[in-house]
């Protein structure tokens, strides 16, 4: 990449570190931006080890696969162009070193940059607003490369809206206060979490609310 | 979310727009940061329509499912906690409005925030450096929600490294120049792209290089 903004360089390095990648290479970065980024607090090991190259050709010289990344539509480049999620298994399955190539913040990949790529991937942003922030684009691409879906139990019936649960939590809390049990705010948090774990339907929530109201009335009458 | 930095608010809004979502709600944002973000050039429709709320409870009142997002490990919260990629089908399959709740840049989700969540998702960052930049975390979560893997042909044999392809491109270009065909830089780009589309193995690349060398020699001898 050919970054110009130290904040962007820092954000890119952070994503590289977050997702467990190691190697960041910069092509002809603005001297001032690079020095500023390297000296930023928390810049960390990735930036310290980042290598700078004068040209894209040199930066990717030892890579067997170079994948250009874009959030805009680059179909006119007449290169193999895939959605990021479709290309990820291919990228992961390629032996040897693979380079992901990002363009500059302002202009993206140039035709010259693209000529060093074997293929292009596009982050599936919407056509009307395709262009992503550089640090965000890097984060999304690296996330896609490390993601590993497991299994997840299928969903789900309709849930009571949050305001209904909160009314219920209030009622419940009033009950516990009356019963001299409640310690705010811990108890309130416990109740809210419990109600959400229960995955109440609107109808069930209404039924429980009725019970709570009844208990409150009873407690009130006992106490009075 | 309770954002404090106008650049972060802008980055979040950009990701919301990039991935085709519409509704951004902010909880008690810093007045100055919000005003600055709204007036930034290109802030766009998402920020203009962003609604502000005093509390998390009000912000999520009409939502049937509230998913807290974290890049740190929150297992101690004793809430259902899933990797983002595992939770995505569940989130997409939930009828009605779903809220993704992000914490502040500095502290993430508080215990009070978490008590309004039905479940938590964790972006699978590496444990040694889990904490993500807010704008990047939002981009990754929204990307996961809209991603749609299609089919992709399986890979692949070993590829010639880029420097070998570039030597080959240089040779090829020299041939075309000798043949009075080449127009720089268009032709050079065409050659580089063609060589990458071919997915040459190192051995094949070497073989073609030999041919090119031979042609060059022949052209030279004809021209001389």
C-alpha cells in the first residue's frame, strides 16, 4: 500500500496485529506520515517490523500470489474479480506467501498496481457507496481470512421487544425491593440478563408481567 | 454506542453506509464530537439521520434482539458469547429489528450496557491483542452480516513468484519492442496481467523465459 495518513497507517497495523498477521509492507509511504505512525504510542511490533519498498514490484517480488483488493467495482480492469468471501478459501489454500495489495486512500489501486496482481477481490459494499476507508477495508479483508464458522443452533421465535422486558425488569425489581432482597444496581443487571436469556415471546412477557403485578399488589397489601 | 471521537463517528457512519445499513443510533455522544462529525464533508445521509439517545435502554427500546459486540474476551460476563461468524446466521434470521451495540472507544461495553443485551458476539481477534479500533470493529461486524459466499473453483498448483513473472514480462516486452509492437506502458500492463492469468508454475515460467530469450536473440540477429 501507498498510505499518506499516519492515522491510517496506524489503523492498518492495528488490524494486522488484531487478526494475527505479521508482515506489513508499505510502498513509497509519505516520509512524514510513516515517521509519525512509527512513533505513535502503541504502534507496536507490526509497525516496528513494517518494511518499506520503493515499488509494488519489489514489495511483492517473493509472493506466489498477489491479490488486489478493492471496494469499488473494477470489472473494467478485465482481471479475475471475485467477492472477497468467495476468494478467501482460494487465498487460504494457496501455498507459499500471498500478498494482499491495497491502493492509496484517495485513488485505490492504479492500473499499474493492478498489473502486478493475479486476481482482484472486491469487498461487497453497495454500489452507491462502494469506497471504504483504508483501515476498515484492511480489517474486513483480514477478518475474512481468519474467520472460521462453527456451528450455531438455529433460531428462533419472535422476541419481546426490549422496552417490554425493561418494564418487566422494573416490576420484578420492585417486587424484590418490597421483599427486601434487591441491591441496586447489581440485582437490576442480573434481572435484565436473566430476562434476555429466557428469550420471552411478547405474549409470555405479558403473562409474566401480569404475575409480577399480582405479586406486587400482594406484597403491598401484606406490608400495609 | 457512546463515541467520543468525531473521526470514529465518521468512520462508523461510513461503514454503515458502505454495507447498506440505514440506522445509526448514538448514546450520549460527546456534543462537540457529534457536531464536528455531522458537519464533516461527506458525512452523508447516515450521519444526518443518526438519532441520539440519552441511555442504552432508550436506544434499543424497540428492538427484539440486542447483540453486544466485543473484541475482547467477555466470558466473565456469563452471557451467551459466540464468535461473530457463528452468530451471524442467528442475527440475520431473527425477525424484527435487531440492535448491534458497541461500547465506547476506550472502555468497550460496561456491565450496565451488557445487561441490556440478549447475547454477545466476539470478533475473533487474537487474545494477545484483542481490542479493535471502533470503526474497524463496526466494519467487520456489518460485513459479516451481509457476506454471502458463493462458489469458487478450488485451488491450485504452485505459482511462479512475482519476480520470475516480471523477468518474463521484461523479456516479452523486449521482444515486442524489437518487433516494433510495444507501446509503453499499456503493453507492459497487458503482459503482466496475461502472465498472471496464466497461473504459470515456476517450471513453466522458466520454459517460457527460455523461449523468449531465444526469440530475442533471433530478432537481434535479424535486425543486425
